[in-house]
C-alpha cells in the first residue's frame, strides 16, 4: 500500500517541480530565452481557457481524420497480413515490402497525398491510412504466425482445414498483437494527421493551428494546441487500454 | 520454412512487380483516365529513375545533410536513452519518477513540437539534431529498461555469489542481455529520426532533402519532386537496414527478423 502511494507521489512531485521551474523562468535563464519564445504554463493555461471552443473544434477535425484513417489503415493492414498468412512463400516477401514501407518518413507521404487528393480531410486520411497500415500489417502478421506448435499439431491431427485453423487458432492468437498495433497506431495516427495538416490545403485542425499561430508569433496558442493534442492522445490510448483489458481477459499478460 | 535463397528471389520478384504495377497505373492514368495532372500525380517510374540519374549529385548532397543531422541526433538520443535506462534500473526512486513520464510521452505527438522547438532554437542544424535526439530517446529508453529488467534474478544471484560488484554484473550480464531489446528500440527510432530531420527541413531550413521536396512541389517540377520523395523514402529504409546490419554484427547469435514489434514513441 505504501509503495503504491509512493509510486504516485514521486512522479507527481517531479511533475509539479518541473512546472514550477518552468513557471519561475529558470528554463529561460538557462537557455537564454525570452518569455515570448517559451510561454510560461500559466500563460498557456489562460490562453487555452480563453480559446477552449476553438481548440476543441480544431482537435475534433484532426482526431476524426486520424481515427478514420486509422480504421481504414488497420483493416487494410490486417487484410494484407491475412493474405500473407494464407500464401506463406509469397506473403513473406510481401511482408518485407511492408516493413520497408513502415520506414518511409511520414513527411514524404504527405506531399504525395496532397497531389492525389484535393480536400484537406482526404489528404489527412490518406497519410494516416498509409502509416497505420504498415504497423498493423507487421504486428498482425507476427500474431497470426507465432503459434504454439502443439496447437498447430492438434489442429492438423483433427484434420482441420486452413480456414478453420485461421478462425479458431490464428485469429484469437493474433488478438494481443492487434492491440499492440492499435496502441502504436493511435499515437502515430495523431502525429501523421498533424504533420499532414502542416502541409495540406486544410484551414482547420491542430496542425494548421500550430503552424498558423507560430507564424503569427502567438506561441502560447501554439503550446495550447500541443496540450490539447497530447490530452487527446492520452485519452484515446486509455480507451484502447480499457477495451484491451475487456477483450483479453483470458490472456496471460492481463492476469 | 523457406530457404534464404528463396527469400531473396521472392523479394526481388516483389520489387519488380511493384515497379510493373506502378508503370501500368501511370499508363492507365495518362491514357485511359486522361487525367490532365497524370504526369504530376503519378509519373512513370522509368522517368523518375532517369531524373534521379541526372540529378543524383544534388539529391545525394541534400540527402547527406539531412541524414547526417539525423544520425548525430540519433546517436545523442540513444546515449541519453541508455543512460536513463541504466539509472532507472539502478534506482527504484528514479524509475518511479521517470517511468510514468516515459509512458505518457509515448502518447504525445512529439513531432507536433517540431515547429515550436524550431521557433525556440532558430537554428536549422541544432533543432534538427535536438528533435531527432528527442524522438530517438523514448523508444530506446523504454526498450532498454525492459531489457535490463527482464534479466532473471537467478543469474544476478549467481554473479553476486562469486562476489562480482555492480559494475561487473552490468558489464558481464545485464548489458549483453539487454542488447536485443536495445536494438528493437533502435529499429523503431532510426526511421523516426530521419522523419524528424526531414520535417525540420520542410519547416524552413535552407538545405536538405525536405527543402528539395518543397521547392520542387512549388516550382512544378514533378519529376524532381518524385525523385526527392523517393530519396527520402529510401533514407528511412536505409536507416532501418543499417540498424539491422549493426544488430547482426553485434549479436551474431541472434537471427534478426525485420519488423519485430516493440514500443514506439
């Protein structure tokens, strides 16, 4: 019990100390910054409070793009992994290609999507889809294929066909991996959506807000957008954790 | 399982297949759909290849600027990440303080900070290095720590029983054990460091591959644009394979599988 309290108190104390140091301008002294370059926490908070509806609206635009892209990307990624599982020899080569795709920088994708799609939303969804697809395909593939050898033998001994093995063994086995992929994807989809907005033709959203406010030298507003984006990321991440805890009650990692 | 030679053939067939499909798509877009923007939207791959050949010196120079900054930041972030992981494994208090922040920071869109850091530092090279280091730091620290923590207690007890000191335990047991975890983190971090570096390029740097992308985009030179985008894509892929190569070199006993999942910032 005591250690649980300590687990909470230590990081909390550290966080408060950090914000105090920031607030009192010690960072500014060390790094030789002016307050207008790095606004203090109270200023960020008051700016955010004053512009709350606008920030929330921009956040909604970005998050909805990120979520739609993530859902489409995850489905395509899973489909790729499933196809690769059914055709092991050629599928393995396909997975190498997908792994390479995973290493392609998001910023390089963003201008391509800007050429292909005309609206900011479609461009955003395109970038997020490409990013999420790769991570999901890689994780789903290892989930569908890292099976317990005994289970496979058992399936073969009852003459189960490929489809039955897939449904009864591979699919449940892949579930924890799918959640791992979703947890990775939730953060990267928000990043991808924001980066896409830096360059896309959109005039709303967090990325546009950050860029626009920095251009107008309104640093505090830029920082409040970062705060909102982080909060959204944390909330979505926790949502996935909750679903995971519910869906994987049977799995060892949850016990 | 499939043999090594087979794997290579399959991979080559895939690459050729993709180029053929691309060629076909470009042809369809141009001659069947009659898209007036076809040459910009999806140029023929052989056209892009020739553009690349003609401008390879410029592209490689720009790429080298971006890549070297990413590499410096990557090394810096890796060192800080490893140091923090070691501190956290040494001291319970340190882990209690830092670990929640490591986890939370994974959910924060770090690259969203890029323009802000750029605005604070006001120097392209420094901000490129800072952001690349910052983004490398988290996956490295998290994975390294989980490696250090998964050493079995029995092994540690054995070393302590022959009166090994803490330093020796780390040198002989903990570090070698955590290496494969560290490389998982590095594999995630390497392409992200390149991404960060390119992003800073595009936010208003003077040199680097990102500048070439933007410049080509605005000056309507589609072929240069596609060649630059492909160069930057290859930079990410190359950084990934450099880490895999280093892993094979450092951990020859481990059969590196590309795309092992892990924690990503």
